[in-house]
C-alpha cells in the first residue's frame, strides 16, 4: 500500500517550470545619415536586402587619393554590412563619361594630337606658342585665387624658358634637326597652353561623338585597375551615362510631364520654385543653408554651361539643367527638344532609378557632392516618382587633406593612387583609413602612414609568434591543455573585446575604436605569452589560435587581408597561387634545428668561427630571403617568414641603432676621460697657488696665497674671506690626495 502510494507520488511529480533568460537587448546598427545629420538605426526596406547606389568617378584624368578616400571607405562599409552584419548588399556605381570636363579635355587632346601630326615647322611652333601666350596672360591677370595664380605663373615661366632656345635657333638659322629638337621640348612644355588656344579657335569643328568617348574609356580602364590594386570590390552593376541616354531622355520627359521641368531654347531646366512650393516636396534636403549659393550651383552646371545666354534661359537662378542643348564642338544625341546631352545631376537619378526603383536604402558619395549634386538628384528623382523618400540613408565620406592642405595641382600636392601605391601597400593605405572615421576628414601625411605601418608591424609580429607556437609538434590530445587562471583571464578579456568590437561596429561602423580594441587584445596576448616564456612553459595553443583566427577574420572583413589566408597576413611567393609559408616553412624549420645543433657543439668545443657563421646566417643571409630567426636563451629558435623589404629595413635600423649606441658610448668615454683629466689638472694645483692667477679679481694675498683685497685695493669682507677659505681648504684636501697618489705610484 505504502509502495503504491510512493509510486503515485512520483507519478504526480510534473516537469518543473522553465524560465527563459532575460537576456540583454541586441545592439542595433546605427549609421550617420546626412538627411538627418544624426546616427539613425539602420532598417532596410526589404528584410536583409540592401540596395545601394554610389556616385562613381568622372573619368577624364588619373584617379587620386581623394577618390581612394571615398571608394576605400565605402568598400569597408559595404564589406562590414555584408560580411559582419550579414546583409545581402546590391551595390551599384556609375561612371560619368559625358561631362563638361570630359568634353573640353577630349576636344583639346584631339586638337593637339592633330596639330602635332601636321608636323609644323619650328618657326611655326614658336609663332603659335607666342599667340597662345596672349590669351593665357589675360587669363592669368583675371585670376584672383592665389594658388591657381601661382600655378599659372609657373606654367607661363616654364613655357617662356622653353621658348628661348628655339627663338635663338630660329634667329641664328641653325640646322632644321637642332631647331626641331628645341621645338619638341617647347611643344611638350606648352601642351596645355596650346591645347586651350587651339580649342578656342577650332573647338566648334569637333562634332564626332567617338572623339569624346576615347578619353573616358582610357581613364575608366585606369580607374578599375587602381581599384583592383587597392583591393576594392567591384560593383555588382556599373552604369555609364553614354549607355543610358534613352533612359535619361525618358526621365527628363516625365519630370516635365509632372510639371517640375520646362524646355527653354533647346535645353530643359528643373523648376526649383515649383518643386519647393509643393506640399509633397522639399528642396535642399541635405544642405538647405546652401540653397541659392550661385557659385556652388554654377560649379555644378559645369564650365561649358555658365555663359550669359545659358543663365538667361532659366526662370530662376536656382534652376538647374536636366538636359543641355549641345553647342558646336560638343557631343549630342537626338531628343524631343533638339540635339543635346544630359545634365550632370540627372544621370545618377535616371541610372539609379532604372536599377533600384522609386526608393533605395543607401546612396553614397563624397562630402563635397552634398550640394548641389545630391540635393538636385533628390529633387529631380522625387519629382519623377512624386514621392518624398527616394533615398533612405545618405552616407557621405569625409574630405582628404594632404599634410593638412587641400589637395590640388596648383599646390603641387596632387597624389595619384598609383603614386601612393609606390610608397605604401594597399593594406597599409587601408589600415590608415580604418584608423579614422569614414565620415571625418582624413589627413594623408607621413605621420598617418607611420601609424598604419606600426600597427601592421605590431599585428604581424603577433601572428608570427602564434604561428610559431602552433608549429611546435604535439599530438592531437596535446592540443587541448588544462586552463589555468591566466587562460581564463585572457579568455574573459577576449570575450569583452569581441563585445566592444561589436558595439563599435554598431556605432556608425567605428573602425577606429575596433582597431584600438584589437590592439589592446594583442597586447594582453603578448603579456600572456611573455609570462609563459619567462616560466619556461608553452602558452595555450587552442586559446591563442582562437584569438588569432578572430583577428584574421576581422581583418578579412575590412579587406585588409586580401585572400583566403588561414591565419594572419598571407606571405605570397612569386606566383600568386603559391602559399610560400606552407611551402617553405618545413624546410626552414629543419635548417633552424640543424643550426641550433651546430651552435651548441661550437659553444661546447669553443669554436668562435662557427658561431660567427651561424650569426651571419641569421643576420645577413636569411633576411635577404625574407626569413627572420630569433634566438632565445634556453628555448628553441623562432622561425618567422616576412616581407624581405621590411626585414632588410629592420636590419638596417638595428645596425643604425647599434652604430648610434657605439658612438654614444665612445662619446661618453671621451667625456669621462676629459673630466678625469680636468680633475687631475685641478688636483695638481697647490692651494697656495690657486688664487694667484686670478689678478683680474684680487690685488693682495696673505702668506698662504689667500686673497685679502679686490682689484680696486679694497679689503675683502668677512663673508667673502670665509667663502674663499672654504675653497682653499677643499683644494688643500684635493692636493693632498694627489700627492698621496704620486707617493703610491698610482699613475705615471
């Protein structure tokens, strides 16, 4: 009976209630949105799908560090959204290949090439350059900007200097060969000046559209090469203005049909007054304070579009061109308003809308594009769609300065991407960008790059040390060692740092803070490894590997590690597919162990020549091959594979430091010797003679040689006499020491 009751009791016992953990609210990604000028929580319109349009380059010249600022920064943001936050990013970018700057440059290039092909006589070249100098000098007189004025003056001086030898050659009737050589030099120096002059008189004759496509095709190719060299991901889709002219015409037509555009003299303008007065719309969303800034508006219209007749075609000075009637010497396409070409702002609206529809998640561009370009894009697109949400988040990258100054050709601080990559690697440039906020001004200077180089070196050293720990032979079970307090403490720090990194990335993708958290984590690992080394104990492999893999993963997300390196920065061989580290390290390990054995025998047998040879292998031979050996007393030699140039620089710095140290040591020894000699010279003087030579201070002395009167014959005061007596007694003591040393034969 009791048993069955017990069973019944057990049967009635139900499963206890389970309470879910309270948890903590997840950190939400916030992005600095130029439309609100604050950090807004990022919410894409369609789940994890993110539509993103980025303003691409106007391809008429070499890509420079200003371009790198935007495209590396957006590449980092895109990778973080895709690879860290897990969004499905659809990234579109345009190429502006129809533009006032391109038209003018292409026309001038064509006319100059045609001029050279005619092979003008030396005298003709001289005559034409003198003719071109007249309008150039007039332009120089009108220029008020001091930097631009300085650049034009430099050009004028260079042309005048290059013209002098040709002038002499023509006047003295030198052989044609000598005169033509001088003419070639002058043509090269006066290219810009002559091109401008030729364009002024012959530009209207250039009408073939193919002439205007050659230049942008060349520079677009160069741009893509530069982006590839910087490890910037290509866009998912690329649009070119020249390929979207029919779509642009239709876009303009609908804006006119909706009542926000008007045709005038073959051009079509956007009616800013009509748009701004509409209840559904607002003009100047990004920079309302700049609306009406005629200088900015005219820059946005382009050099070829701000003539008095063009400005008079507008209903309001704030109106901007959607479509421009082509003048002689400009490319043109047929349209309902006569032959013309797209305005600058309309191209992005038409192309982005063709791909992303009535509302996109992100639109990106440089800070200087906010007004008028992006404000005009917003206005005309929202006029087309009759909505108020064409862009949800507007992201603008900060300016780039060169050593604190604005980059410009007139300041001679114009740095192309190719030039920058000759001095620093793509990774080093990217690290410099990661160390700054993407939305703030970045100063490209030697200090900025030195910080990036030091950071790269610091991380690389950590990765090499972890690789060394992981290379130590151990069985499968030996990989998992018991954790002591030190491991638990390091792991707690690791988890804290991961949380801090996540928080920083949620805070407007704050890579600067992320890199600092990563640096702090590496510093803690270094302290842990140093403590283990001091205790002659191996550090925990699994924990260090987890941390190193996490750091590698983060660097891959940022695009600072270019390929599928398993851990740390990859070391590539001559062929791109060769993993140098995996290939050569087993052989280097064998060499290192053999060298250790040879050194041990050489020390035991006292053979210094062999020790010198093994040091030469470490210090001179292997660094030339990009290999560093680190000898540690009582521990195996560490083998590290690195960049040859970096190792050679390291070696040079080490030698320089040693040389500096030697010089300082020599200098210290010399000073010490001089001090001792001076002290000895002083000791030799008997106290009775020490004041006698100071006749400029004293005139009378007592029988011991102590002064009694000053130079004017006045008796010394008691205080002065007391002071001199003290000096006398001190010298007496010194001199006694000297006599004692002589007696003992301490020195010759």
